[in-house]
């Protein structure tokens, strides 16, 4: 399916610093609750559009039967985002 390089301490520090910058300042933490909910709804919409691809990818990756993966992976992520957006 893919490759994951081995990270060292410098890579981890860079990832943490990038994540911190994305969270602090002009990011998620600055949004009002309604803006966050709107963003989560938009993300859920995009996930729902790709539900078949998500399910097929999980099935290819770990062998889960597609009949289970469609519900467990294809639709559940979008449903959870919509639940927490309320």
C-alpha cells in the first residue's frame, strides 16, 4: 500500500512544531464553535463523498470484508464528525 520512513528526533520535533503552529494563533483554536461545526460538517461531506474509496482502501489494507468495511469505515467517520459538530 505504501511506505513510511523511519523518523528521528529532528523529524518528530519538526512535526510537533508544525502541529503547534497550526493549532495556535490563526488556526482551529481561534474559530468560534459554530465555525468549527461548519468546518466539521464540510469535512464530513467530503468523507461521505469518498466513503466507497475509504471502505475499499481499508479492505485492501487489512482484509476486512467489504460488507463490514462499508459501514465501519466508509460511513462511520463522517457520522462521528456530524455527531460532534452538533
